[in-house]
């Protein structure tokens, strides 16, 4: 007995899914779509695909379905019109249906996985060669290429040979099901051999009949129908020849196109390979091999367009203007490969569209989030049923030119599994030294991507493989200041939302106070996505008022939104001006953290309890952050006497370090000085100032080392209204990137040692903080006297 399992089930109509075969399917019935979703929700992504006995039954029961089906893996899926789904499946192995389970939502089946018999039998291997030889003769009538037959000779598994040939035959479903039912490979080969011989005999008889009919000048209905199909086929080939003649193709591409068209002329339209070759030629003729957009090289006009679409982002705009200046002076050159890195909502994706508009190029976007199959980038080889080019070539066809602005969105969200690593495939695409000869598996001709202006977007860089990151010019787009958000809302978001709500751009005006109210108390983000939602929420309320009061929009009414209106339309504020505790607390320090969504304030809490020296760390802290806790405790122990702490505190007390929001993972070394401050506060009972936040890595000797994300962290302190910020001295150079209005509002202290941090952060005079040090000095003085 084989293994028994339950799988989501989709009954097939007029088609058999064989093991070892990759094929496309359209899924349309509601229960089948839900079964597909159920399978996609699992890690294995497996389906049981049996075939219906009667294809006209929409709600099949167990007796309406053949007992033997195939367990298949979903290789890819996409939505198509009319709520249907297109999937690519790969047959894995046979299975017998024990019972069909209908839970009202979708079908599933308990199946027994079948093991093949006589797989390694010497006679099976000999008969396998004999069947391939027979199929070679039949393939001539079916117009199947000799390359396909060569692939069959290279397959070592007789059962696989049998299944691959069975899938190619145009025979009744009942005969195909009989081949699927047979688990004895030797018997299955005998059945297949008999079927091929029968088909071969039929083809030869029809050929002789046609020869006799031509000799007598006769025609039949079948021959007449064949002539009609042949005429249509001839017209299609002539159309391809015309397109090939008119299109400006590189010589190597023209040779391949003409060779494939010549091959088409020798095929019948009903041959399985004819469609493959025709589609291949169509793809070659559809791609932009020489077509280009003419670059706009007017720097002032480009700057004007970039400023119209986005506020700020001066570094990015300057880089685009530099590229256009180089193009104007040096002529055609390799396009840059940029990577915009920043939190969500700062305009990375929309910036790509703006760059395309400024340079006069076409724009295409490819989302890479969740892509885990290398074939998504490079395509499938044409030997697979339903093969297509990769997404890169598909987007180039969509662009229609060979020098578009190509946005690779969410490049940091790529995945890798047993199907390959798409990030590795992107290495060739994004390497200026290689992408002039990019090779897609389907197209199988080198394609020049060197003129494409590639732009990647990412929230973080640590998840991007180092070789891929090395090929890109990283431009960081940090979060916006309150002033920048105000300008973006006034210039872009309000007119856009007014237009989306059916109003004129100037119908709704917000007072300065109202906008700042929304920015400070209804959103807390690095970008402006939530700000746009809240503004849209207010404007929709105005649209509703206009409709309810029958106000004529053509009269161009004006509405001004003030602070009271904001409270009325959006309800109570979601955030206080500062959510951080406003009073000095013992054992609580405020750190600054960097996240992929921008900067944030991190509260560090420490409790001291009677015990035996046990250290407890909670809050889902990573390894590096846990090591920072231990380093902080070692520093405190080294300064215990000077701080007036019992030198043996670590053996008499338990220390509990906690970082709130325990469900959120936290890691990194930059909380080191914050943790040390909180521990010292808890041990000395001196509160930490509420208006101070800090960031920096601590060493065992108390040195404060530099960290990253200074701009985002200072923006977070400003957003939370924390005026005093302690940062490492070595990070002074990073202050150049911080907006001047932010630096003006903050009192930034640069430190090199933890002793300085203690004096700046604890709410007590130096004499009280270092009472142990002063006591030692007094003792020394007494001895001298």
C-alpha cells in the first residue's frame, strides 16, 4: 500500500495530466478556484488532478470522475479576465482516489500514492527504445521536431518516456486514461506501442487515400476542410514574412526568423510544434531590437518636470540631471543602474515614472516582491508546454523601445527556493559589462539591455545579495520632515485627492494649522502614504456634503478646512504630540532606532529585583542586542564604586531588561548606551531625563562607537518632540544630510565615552551621580592631611 494523503482537487475536463509533464491550465469553476487557493496557501503547493468521465457535468461527484489521477505541483499562477486563473502545473506521480470530499467550499480527495512496477526491468528499457523509434515515424506526420525526439532518447526512465509520449498523442481521452491507469511500466509500454502502431497505420492509410484522390482529381469534405485550414495557415506565414521584411532587425535575428519561417512552411497547422514555432517567431518580431525613444536633453525642462512631480529629493534629481548632461556631451552611453532605498511612502516608485517623463522615455514596472523562480527572469526553454519568455523580455516588448526606464520594484523582497535564485539571474541584467548580451531561455538570442535605464527600489539593503547590490548605485531616500510633508500635501496630495473625489483642484483648501494637525496627530510615518489617506478622507466628506446639499460643482464652490473640521471629520487624534513619557523615570531610557519604515523612539526599561544575579532579557531582542545588554552590564560593573553602587550588585540582584512592543523583533548594536543608561538609573535610583534620547554602540571600556541611520533617528526624535539627542562623536559627519530646520530644533550632544552620556542623561548633578568617585577623592585627601 502507498502513502495516503488528502489534497485539494480540481477535476479536469477533456484533458489528462500526466506525471513528468509541465502544462498550462485555465481554472474557472468557483470550487476549482477555491481549491487552487487552498493549495497555494500551503508550502508544497500540490493539487490532485483527476479527469471527469463526462466533461459537461459542472458539479461532478465521485462516480463522475476517473479513479486514477495525478498529483501535480503548481509552478506558477496568474489571474486572467472573467475571474479565471491561469496556472502552470508539473505532474509528479500517479494516485488513486479513495474518496472525494466536498466541504461545500471546494473539493479535496483522500488519495493513495501509487508506486510504479517494473520500472527497472531490462525488457522495459528495451521496449522504451522501440516505442521511441515508432514515435519518431509518427512524429513526421505530426510535424514534431527531431530535437524533441532526441530529448526522448536522453530520458533514462522508461515510465517517464511513456508519459511524455502519451501526453503528445492526439487520441481519445479514454485511451489516455488507460495509459494513466496502468502502473506496470512494462504493460503501459505495450499499450502505448499498440496505440502508436494503430495511429501510424491510420496516418499512412490517409496518405495513400490522398495520393489516390489527387490522381483521380477528386476531393472530399475532409480534404476541402484541410485546404481551408491550409489557406489560413499560408496567410499567417505570409503575414509573418511581411513583418520580418518590414521590421529593422539585426542580421543574426533576421537569420533565425527566416529559418523558423522556413521550418513553418514545412509543417501542417495542426502539428503541436507549429504553434510553438509560430509563437516564437511572433515574439522575435514583437521585440524592440533597434527602436529607441529620443532622449530629452534639455536640462532646464527635465529639472522643471522633476520638480513638478516631487518635492525635495535633491540628490536623486541631481543624479538624473548629471546623466542627461553626460548624454548631451558624450552621446550614447551606458545607462546608469540606480537603487532607491528608503521607507515606504517616500515616492520611490512614482519617482521612476517622473524620471521617464523627464527623459522622454517609455516607462515599465516589474514588481519582484515574492518572485522565487529563476524562470520568471530568464524564461522557460521552448521544449516546455506553455513556455514563455521571462518577465524582463515581456516588459521590453510592452515598452516597445530598447531604452525605456525600467523599474524593478521591491528588489529586496526576492526569494529563493529549489527552482533557483532569481537574484542570481538579475546579476546579468544589472551588470553594465554583461547586459548588452542578456540571454533569455525562450528567445535564445542575445538581447541588448545596455541602453535600458534600470531603477531598483528597496526598503532595506541587508536582504539584497552583496554581488547584486555591488552592481547598483544606491541612493538613499530618507523620511520626510514635517515641513516637507506640509509642502507635499499642499502642492501634490490635496489637488490629487480633490480630483479623485470629483472636485476641482482648488475647491478644498486646508489651513496651515489643519495640515500640521493631521501630520502630527493623525499620522506617524516616514513617508506620506497615510497622510494622503487622511487628506482623502476629509475631502470625501466635503464631496458628500456637496451632493447632500445639492451644491452645483460648476459654480466652483470653495471650502476651507480648519482644525475644528479635522477633529469633526477624522475623530479624536490617533497620536498625542508625543507618545513618549514626559516625566523623568527611574530605569527607563529613550533610545533611537532605525527601521525599514523610518526612524523610531525605543523605550528601554530595567527593573532591579532581589535575587542571585540572574539576567532576564525580554522584548524579542536579537543576538546582537542581547550582547549589547551584557556589554552594558560589564561597563556598569567597572564603574560601580564611582557611581556609588554596591560592587557585588551582580551577585545579589536580578536584572530584568525589557523593550516594549514584544511582538516586534529588534536587533542591532545602537541601543548599547541606552541600555547602560537605564541599568545605571535603576541601580542608583536616579531618574533619566524625559527630554533626552540617545543612540550609540558601547564597548566594555565605555567607548561610544558610531552607528548608522542618523538622519532617520534624528527625524524620529523631532517627530516625538524630544529636544536633546546624544549621538557618537564619529557620526558628526552624518549631520550634513539632516535638514537644517531639524538641526535648528534639536540640541545635539556629541560624545566619545559613556561617562559623558551618564552626565548628560541622568536627572541629577554630577556630584550625586559620581558620589562614589568623590568619596574616594575625599578619602585620599584625608590621608594626605
